[in-house]
């Protein structure tokens, strides 16, 4: 199993929040399917449409990106927690 982080943007009038979900799955497609199910999105492929937004309570949300991340033991909490590290290399965005 791999760990992925999906970031999405939620808007409510003038407010804008950056949110993320961390999900484990075998493939990126499986993660997107789980994410879509979590938010009641019928077809996960809609996430890639530039203007697609879904209702999240009173907020309207849109997909931003997905990245594979690596979980490591947090040094600051003496191993009682985990943090995710982006697996992109060479500073790519």
C-alpha cells in the first residue's frame, strides 16, 4: 500500500481554505476513487475537469493535486506520531 495526499480548495463567499486528505491505496486511481466516494462524487474523473466543483456542506470545493507521500516517525514527539513527506524529487512542482 502506498500513501497519497490529495489537496483540494474549499470556498465559501470570500473565504478560501486549502484542505488535504491522506489516503492509502495501491494506485493513484484507487485513491481518487476513494476520495470521490468520501465526498459523494459519482465519477472520480470529474476531478480533473478544470471547472468542476462539488458541494461540501456550505462550501464549494475543487481538486488541486495528488502526490504520493512517505510516512516517517516524527522526531519531535518521540515516535508517537507520523508525518507525511512529499516524494517529489529535485524540487519539482
